[in-house]
C-alpha cells in the first residue's frame, strides 16, 4: 500500500498479521529499507499485526530532494500509522528509525504505547561529522563509502556472511539524495530533553560491536526514561535484526508479552 505523506511524498508500506490485533511498527535505519526486518518477521508472535514502511528517500518510497528534517520523518510515521487505522502501537526503530520513533512518541503518545529502540540514541554524532559525510558522498558517491560504512556497522560474525551481502545490496541500492536527506535529518536532531520527559515502556537493544552507535551512548538514551530496560546483544553490530535475528526477535517478543501486547502465540 502506498501512503501519501502530508507534503505529498509517497511512502511504500506493508502490513501483515491478524486484523484488529495489537500492532508493532518497524522503522528501519539510514541506507536500509523495510526488508531489514525480513529475517525477524517469522520469529515474532503470530498474534500481532506488523506494519513496516520505507522511510522517505529509501527503498520503494519517493526520493524528494535533500535535506530532510526529523519533523518531516516523524510526520511521515504519523501519516503511515493513521492511514492503516492504528493507535496505541509499539514502535520499534533502528538507528535513524529509532530517532523517528522517539520523536513520534514525544509528539503523539496516542499513537505510541511503547518503544523498542535498537542501535540508536537521542543524538548521534555532531553536525560537523554529518556535514563532512554529506560533502564526501556528494563528491565521491555513495558506492565509494559502502565498505567503510559496513565496517562500522557489522559485528565480526556478520562481516563475511549473508547479512553482510544483504546490507551491502541495500546500502548500495539507496539513492544518494535519499541517503544524504537521512544524514541531514540525523544531523539536525537532538532529543535529549524531550525524551527525558517520556513515561512509557521502553526496551533498548544495543549491539556490543556497534561502532556506529556505541553501547554507552545508547544506554545513556535509554536511561533517560524511568523504568526502561536495556539489553546488549553480544557479537552483534549495528544491524542485529539481520546479524542476530533470533536473539533480537526473542527480546522483542518477550517485551511484547511483558506489556500485554501479545499473548505469546
């Protein structure tokens, strides 16, 4: 299903699972697309509805001219969830998608019952780091940066396996304008203060070998929210849903059961 965002950007979405069931919304990271979640979907409880979509500039969604703002990306998430008639969802986001999830919870608690934050933070990097990355990609192209990015992302066990191949294809297939747009959204985002005001169930999942969002940075974000739970997946990098799908899905399924979003079927 194609959903039109408020500014006209068309977003590719997919929803699966029983009609009327509690919903889990999956938001992928920078340079990825909704197929990031393919390996975990069969491992999640069968009594939930799962909505995923390609962020603007990624996958099958439109690629508007960069830059993109976090406000636009949060508005996109609102439009997608509302178009599918969902409320009180559990929103799981990885990296850039995790920042969108945090922003959505700050803005629309009626749409977000709980958060699952994976390999993300309230603020990632500095504007200078992102400006330098954008300038390099403008100059050299994204293909020239793929191996450098994957080296930061992948844990040691995934660097020569199928997860690396899938990540390489996704990242290499992302349009430059979309990747740069996403970089700009991350660069301009600092959610430390608003996230500290959230009061909802939160599970944080970090990869012990993630060199893009270190575990300590992620822990600091998760600990902003009272009662939040934090887990580290050993021998995983920035993409645990691809690198360690069984372990990632087990943590998510346990959290869904714990908050009553799933009966565990």
